C-alpha cells in the first residue's frame, strides 16, 4: 500500500499507549481496568491509569463519562469497555 494511504498510527503495539481515566471506588472503572489489563497484556501494549481526583483538567473533561479509555491520546470509549473493540483498535 502506498504510504499516502496508510493511517498515521504506530505499526508496533508497544508504540501505542492506552490510558484509563477513572477514580477510586468506581465499580465501572474496576471493570474497565480488568479489560484494559487483559487486552494490553495480550498485545504487549503499555497502559496507564489516570485518576480524575488528582488532575483538574481530566476531571473537568471526563467526570460525567468515567471510566474513559484513550488510545494514543484520543478518546476510544467510555463507561463500558468492549474487549473486542479495544483489541481491534489496537491491532489496526
């Protein structure tokens, strides 16, 4: 495929980054973390957890949507994380 038509995403999974935005005591955040850990572990994709109670900007942006999953800094999903959808996003 011509480079002109390729997506501008990293080709190697370890070059991706998944960010889970949530807060302590949130059962949906706990559920999302299980999915993120599983999918990222299988694909070798690094991930990080951000706490909205410790970051005012994240709180103001996402407080009604947590948990929020970002893939390479772009919002992928919120509330419920679909394992297959996340895996596909990280594999494309």
